[in-house]
């Protein structure tokens, strides 16, 4: 039983590291300004928004598009 718990904890830690890496790549990819350097304002906004709870829910693309238009 103990080995299973350790293995599960290791898997969770590995997944958390992968998520951190992917988040960094995405921010690096879309968070650059026209000169190619990080846009600090954008990065701060994205990091703050990632901590917020979702305020909307949609079930299909029509609902999503309707919410964008409002």
C-alpha cells in the first residue's frame, strides 16, 4: 500500500511540474510584444486571471459565441 501512495505522489508531482512548464511555454509564446520580449502587463493579467474562479459556463460553441458578443 505504501509503495502505491509514493508512486501516486510522484506522478502528481511530475504532472504539476509538466503543468508549470506548459504554462511557462504558453505565456512565453503569447505574452511577447512586437519586439519579442515579455510584455509584463500581459503576463501579470494572465497569471492573475489563472487564479480567479470561472465566472461563466457554456455547453456548446453557440453559447460561447453568444457570450463573447455580449
